[in-house]
C-alpha cells in the first residue's frame, strides 16, 4: 500500500531505531487506514495519496489558520502520521522504548523497560499525534476539503466528516 510517510520520517522525529522494518511499515499502514483515513474521509484521503503535491500545505504544515474563531498552527499531516505510527510501533513491535529511543534487547544484560513504561510512552506520542490530527481536520474543514455533516460529537476521535463530493 502506498503511504504518506516512510520509516525515515518517523526516525527524524522519534528515533525508531532498530525495529523490524516490515512490522513498522505495517504500523504506518494501519494508522493511515484506520485513523487518518477515518478522520479525513476515504475519498479525500485517496486524493491526497494520489496527488500529494496538491496538498503540500496540509502535509508539511507550518501555516497559521483560523477555525471557528480560534487561531491554530498546522504541524502537518505527515508529522501527525509519524507520531501516531510511532505510538503504534512502540506498543506493538518487539522492542523497548527508552529515553534514548526505541531499541531492541540485544544482550542478556540489557534491561528492558516495563510494559507500563512502554504504554506510557506510546500514550504520550498518541496524544501528540491525535492533537496534530485534530488540527489537520480543522484545517481541512477551513479549506473546504471536507465538511462536517454532524456537529453532535465534536470531541469524537472518529469525527463526523465526509469529503466534499463523497
């Protein structure tokens, strides 16, 4: 499956280190399939994948915008994707996360972190990614890329959005 980001994008932000490459790529695909596509709508997400150059501002971020009377700074969809993917890699891949990065146990003398610490680190990066993805959603609405068809549950992780024309 074509993805928005590669492992190198995650390594730049979060230092994935030595995770089995295919497992990490599967995490990227899962995040894009189940989180990002759900938030942005299948049709719009397909447009972004097909023509990323048309959505550079959304993907790369670095812009200020207004949504519902509040000002936001867009970090970019790629950065949100990287943080959410890293969170899933930490939680599901065979390795340990430390303050120095995500590493695998390499010798009998290595001391892996506890499952509680892994979950804590994963939750921290998921929270960062969710916040960035929420702001990407606001940006898409403000640009008319997607529309809200129900405002009943604004705080829902899986927003009530549809792509324009869907």
